[in-house]
């Protein structure tokens, strides 16, 4: 460990809980979550009802809301990728409907890219390329029909630009598509981002050409237009995506200007605005790479819970990268705060960047609407869970649950411990990770975050299965659901995992599916009010509070029987009593004899052991009574 990191550790521990404390919790973060109306429409199409989706698309066409239309078409095509029945029925009934044909065109291109994957050409197998080009060929007549059925719509030409990139279309074909797109909407953001990809060095252009295109579009854009984010997207392509930027270097001043332009653009949008989420996610990554920590934290506040697949997919799993880098920004700022000062609210000051939006309360309002609520069911009685959880670093409420199991929930702590501050995950999941370590029994953490319900299975201190029911997401793949079902069945001794697969694969009625899965596993039913209010175990008979302990006190209390408030009774087997009484019978005369010898040091150890055993027996006897 570097000396600087070692010296900054006390400041991170002291200020880590206060820096960025107003950010929404990790478990509330979503990737590519649709807005309210489209969320309802996606839930409906997964249930086989295309009506809400058709109404939304018809509205965008009638009002010429081309940016929103582009977003909606992309989301509906993604939904049809795994469950196309509703779209097939729509086209069968209305083959000339411009909205249905447009979604089909986007779906054809989406299917092709799904086969090819986002990997570099050198990493794509020949058979993948063969299928990719075949599917792109099938998309041509559908995209042409979409353009013919709605001649003023630029979205078919955005699809054509993406098609040109994949089909290796020459520059004159790209230029023709581009002319058609800007003739219909000169400042359409989706068409510009599709063109930017074609002009990037990894495809058919160069870094210089890509930056020139992006800067030219931004210079001609109106104030507040998302086209001002194009140089920022070009900077991410250059810094993050390209193999070796040094081969065709771009001046650092152009990259800095792109970042500053993105900060200025962010001030035009409200915190949590879904329209700004795409470029804000790119912006915060560039700020992190430039070590502009305070501004990065401000942009994270403005993003709220709305992570996007890109640019995080360039680094790894998108949600994981977003959450971990956000935590890293908090720790960087905490490590730079003087040890004995108050951290306060870092960021939001004057200067370029989204100071005003970040300072408003809208983000926290968005987070409140998605407040996660969680509950764990542990396959052990309360006293065993309490003993295992003594050093998990958070306050818990533990209640008995039939048959011989326990409910566990997190108790809010106004001054969380240092370990709780540094925990990246849902704190109840992190606690379950801790208290299942070294134990033979499992714990199932159940969550509700807005309309989404989920679960995480923990065994021996590690996550062995996880699932989420999201009405707006595609149906879970059968192989993935079967793997999760087998892990759950093995943990709770369920012989047949097939009913679990059925419950995991559906997305409708997530609350019912979660409750039915708990019943199918033979676990106690969820307490009334779970998912609707906090601390549902407060009114459960026999519930006990296990207060947060420090490491030293946790070690001391692990040798005691007073585990909760009030004490959680710990039944002791007869063998426990016999061993201690027998040891006491030996230690008492040994201690007495040792004190008669000249060497008093020899008497100290047996005397302390005698007192310790007597104290254990006395406390256990009181608890028994």
C-alpha cells in the first residue's frame, strides 16, 4: 500500500459517511430504466397488451416528437427481442401501421447486432458474421417500408445509419442516408450519435473526423440542445474505447473543452431528467478520468438513479461499474477532507457544472420514490443469527419465524459505523454476507425497489443466486432461471425446482411471484406491510434489537449471552453445562492450591479462567430463569 493511501485512510473512515450521503442508495440504481409512461407500456406488452405502446408511438408521430420517438422505438424493440408475440400480432392486424413497422425495422437491426455482439471484429466468429449480415439484409425492406409509411420521420434514417455501419456501406451510401436524416430533422440527437459512430476510428473514420463532426454539430446547435454533448461522446470514444489514442493524438484542450461543454449542458436539465441521463453518464466518467472529483459527485447527484449501459459497458458490468466508481468518488473526496473538519456537502459550488440542479431537492425526491426495502429470512433460530451477526457492523432487528427460522431487517442508524459507511452493497445483503460466513444455514434477502422485486441468496458468506422481477424488463432466460432455481432448491432442501423456474420467469405481478416463491421454498410468509413501509418487524411478537457493535465489543459479546435489547434468549444444551461445571470443579481447587505456592503468577491464569466460567454460568442461569 502506498504511503499516501495509508495516511488518507483515517480521513476516509471519518468522512466517508457524510460525503455524498445525499446520493440515492446503491440498490435504487437502475440501468436503462424507462420513464413512467413507457414503463407501463413495457409491462403491458410483456403481458401481451400492445395498446399503451401503440398509443405512445402514435402520440410521438402526431406531435413530431422525434427524439422521444427514437427512445421509445429502441425500448420497444429491445422488449420484442425476447417476446415478439405482441409485435407479430400487431403487424398481422395492421401491416401498414407506420409505428409497428418502425419497431419491426429497429428489431431487425437489433437482432443482427445481438448475434454479432459488441466485440471488436477480430473477436467475432465467422459464423456470427454470416448470421449478422443475413439479418441486416432482412432489415432493408422493413426499414424502407418504415420510411415510406411516414415520410417526415427521421427515425427510419437513424436506423439506416446504424444499418450502414454494420453492413460496411461505403461513404456515399452513408452520406445519402445522412442527407435524408438531416432533411427531416437537422438537430436530431439520435441520428447524430449514429453518424458519430460511423465516423469513429474503430469503424470507417478517424479521431480527427469524429471530433470535427461533433464540434461542428455542437457549434450550430441551440442552447440546451443535446448536440452539445457530441464532443463529449467523441472524447469517450477517444479516451476509453480506442485501442491506442497515441497513434493519432487529439489535443488535450479539445477533450477538456468537450468536458466543460458537457458540464454547461447539464445545467439546462433538471436533476434526474431521463433525457439527460445518457450524456451525464458519459460526462461523469470523463470527470473521473480527469480526477475532477467534486464535479463528478455533483453529476452523480444529477444522474440520481438513472445509470445507462454505455459508457459503463466499456469497463465491465454497467451497474456494478457505476456503483463502484460512484463509491470511489466519495472516498476520494473523503480522503481529501481535513481529518478534524466537518465534511459537509461536497460539491454544488459555483463555477462550471450542474451546481444549481444538484443543489435542488429533485434527485432526493426521485430516490424517495424508489426507496428500497429489504428483509432477510435466515434458516436458523434468532439466537444463532444474533450470535453470528454480532460483528456485522450494523443494527439489526431479529424476529422468530416458524419453523425455527428468523426474520432479519436493518434498523436505521443516525450515525452508521465505519464498516457500514464503506459497504458498497445493500447493507442488509452485506450484513447477511457477514453473518452467514462460517455457518451451515443460508439467508434469503428479499427486496422491493419501486415496482421491482428481487432476492439474493447467501451461503457461507457469499452470494450464490440472485433474481429480480421487473415488469418493464424482458422475460428471464430459461437457463438463467433454472440455475437460480436449482441454487434456491438446494439451499432450502426443495426436491423439485421446476415450479421455482416458472415463478422466476414471469414478470407480471412481481409481489405475488415473490411471495409464492417464498412459500414454494417452505419459508415463513412475508410479514404484513413488507415493501410498503420500513421496519415491518417492529410489531412482530418476539422481535429483538441487536444493536451495532464495534469489533472489540463484538468479540467480547460473542463470549456472552446478552445479545439483544432486550436479551435474546440463548438455549444451552446439557453438554454445554456439563463441560463448564466439570471445568469449574477442576479449576477451583487448582486455583486455591496455586495461591499457596510462592509463585503468585502461576495462580493468575486458573483464577481468571475460574471467574470467567463462573460468570458464564451465572449469566446463562439468569437467562434460563
